[in-house]
C-alpha cells in the first residue's frame, strides 16, 4: 500500500526509533552475504504537503496516513535514506 501512496522524491514521516539489529539476529533473519544497513529507522508516514499553504497561518497541512483498519502506515528504512 505504501508504494501506491509514496511514489518518488521526499516524503514527510515521523521518526519513532533509530535502531540496529544484533549480529545474532541478522544471522537468523538474513542469508549469508546479504548486506543489511547498520542503522535502521522506524517511520510513521504522513500525507504529502497540500498544494498551497493554509490561508490562516501560511503553513502547509499534513496528516498521518492510516491503513484500512485505522493503524498508522509505517516502514522500516535505512537511516541513510533519511534527509
């Protein structure tokens, strides 16, 4: 679902946690030789910026993105992908 909403470029998200996986876990979860980023980020996604700023405060409005059951749309991405 996220791929349908977020197509290219920059996107607004809330960083909830920055973490890394212990080597013991990586050995279980990934095949040998798989390159896994050292630092990962858990991100809650937000809507794209509106086309124009709000007339009252000249700020752009965004809202959290939710799935069909009302939960936040979230991802785990490499820290290097955050700007």
